C-alpha cells in the first residue's frame, strides 16, 4: 500500500506531472513540509520565503488575502520557487460551475492559471469544475481535490468523499492528489495526500480548526505533504520553527517507509 512506498517510487507511479515533480522534490530536498504563507503582505511573504524556501517542497498561497498584490509579487515568488526548488499551490478552493471557474482561474486580478503549479478545488459542483481546470494548454498543472476537511463540524460525508475520489479517477492526468485527513480516503500511490491541520503547540484555534501532531498525521493518517501555517508564520522565529517542523515531519516519513 502507499504508506510504505518511498516518494522516489511514487514519483514513477504518478500520472500527473505536478505530482511527479512534487514527489521528486520531496525526495531530493528531504522535506515534506508545505508552508501555508497566510500573511496579508506580499513583502512579508517574500521575506519569509527567502528564509525558509530551502526547507519546503511546496508553498501554499491565498492570493486573495494579500493587500499589496501585484504582478511583481508573482515574478518574485516564481524566482524564489526556481532558486529553492519548490512548487506553488494556490489554495483557491474553487467551488462554482465550470464556466465561472474557468474565468476565475484564468482572468481577473490574479490570473492564477498563469503562475500556480496547482490549485485546490471542491468536488461539490460536479465534473465541470475539473473540465474547467483541465485546459492548461500543455503547461504542467495540477489539482488537489478536497475530499475531507480539518475543521470541526464540516459537512463532508463518507458518500461525498467516495464520490469525490471516483470523480478524480476520471482525470488521472489532471489530479495531483487530495486534500484529506485519512489514509483510507484513496489508494492510488501515484496521488498525493495533502494534509493540513498540524501544529506542535496547539490542538485547535478559536474558529473551528483542529490540529494533530506530525506523528499522528503521517504515521496513522497517511499524510504525504503536510501543511503548516500559523505553526510557522506566527512563531517568534519562523525560520527556526520551519527547521523543527521539517525535521520532525521527515523523521515520521522515514519511520513510515522503513517499518
Ligand atoms: O481542510 C482544510 C483544508 C485546507 S487547504 N483545512 C485547512 O486548514 N486548509 C488550509 O490550510 C487553510 O485554508 C489554511 O490556509 C491552512 C492551515 O493553516 P493553519 O494556520 O491552521 O496551520
């Protein structure tokens, strides 16, 4: 099963180009840490990535929370991605009809399709959303579908989750993986389990977020790429904290594939 396979091996099994790249980056840089740069200042995001870029495989953005967003921000974050060898995931969680999503993806202020290696999307509207995101004109692009959420009281049911995985199986070249919480959600070792809701110092926030430990998320729940936001960005020394998360998460992965 996928729990015991190495990222190198899984890179060979991936059908989506971004999944292949991300597995390879993790194996090369020895990090499965995805930093969620949930800051509202472009300058602060770029400063932070200068310091922690070498420790992460993936940077997750919410472009629509950035108050000084410009095309220059994109130029510079892409330069950092190149320099430090990480990919960029725009966590837009698309959730509309295909036509609207194709406009949201390619137009407007953000033009996400121009720069994000991959994006997140909800399966709720049906397959049209995947058709909309599938028109990448030959560039290497991917989608993480939301199959589960970390927040308490979320309305996703077991049936919804299964239908989401079934929908994804029709678009093997587009799907990078799932945002989910449990290893039983899907089987294909070529897909990536992206798991948020990890913090070392806290078990929840005031708005419904639920946190687990790296050990639990990787060894029990099957997380492949682990999303950390406030655990790093709100720390006194984000750089030192990023190293701690990276080392802890990588140790858990090594333990998983060796035993
Ligand atoms: O189920 C989810 C899915 C996502 S993508 N739960 C989440 O928390 N996220 C995102 O992960 C969320 O939007 C936020 O950007 C990040 C978690 O941040 P943290 O500060 O709680 O670690």
